[in-house]
């Protein structure tokens, strides 16, 4: 089972009762320009889970609301400096612990999945 299968299981979509979706795919990429002038493509969703790119700690605090609303979210810290990214990660470790949620590392030093209580990911 691939990553997408794990995410579907985590969101409660198990079994073969799912209907096939049309081939029409939503636009999932956006282009951002960093302060240093580099342009990159960023993914807005991974398997239906929104991906957010906080640059500051204050932005990251807003994303805790997703856990309160029982929604999974992926956080990417690729555009943060080292000190700010550590502060953001420490904050999310505390939030997930306090809410009985899960903090899952998808890609070391870059992508993290925050799963609210009651959702599971199959490994």
C-alpha cells in the first residue's frame, strides 16, 4: 500500500466502496519567490491533505486550529531559518502532545504530518 493508501485509511476511507473520481484534477502547484530571488514550485496538497509553509512562528500558531477542528495538516519548514524552524517544531510537538494528536515526520528536516486524535496512518 502506498502513501496515498495510508492517508485514505487515516481519514477513514477504507474498503472498495469508493467511487472512481473523474480524471479532472485540481491545480495543485503554486510558484513562490523567496527573499533570495529563487523561484520554486510548492505543492498545495499531498493526497488531499493541505500543505502549509510557515515562515514565522506567528504564522505557525494559526495552523494549530486545524488540529482543533480534527483536520490533518502537513507542515513544511523549508523556507524558515534554523532558529525559527526549531521553534515551530517545538510548538507543534507541544500542541500535538496536549491534544493527543500525532506528530509524524514525513521527510526529515522538511515535512511533518499532524494527525488529530482518532485518525491513523498505516505504516
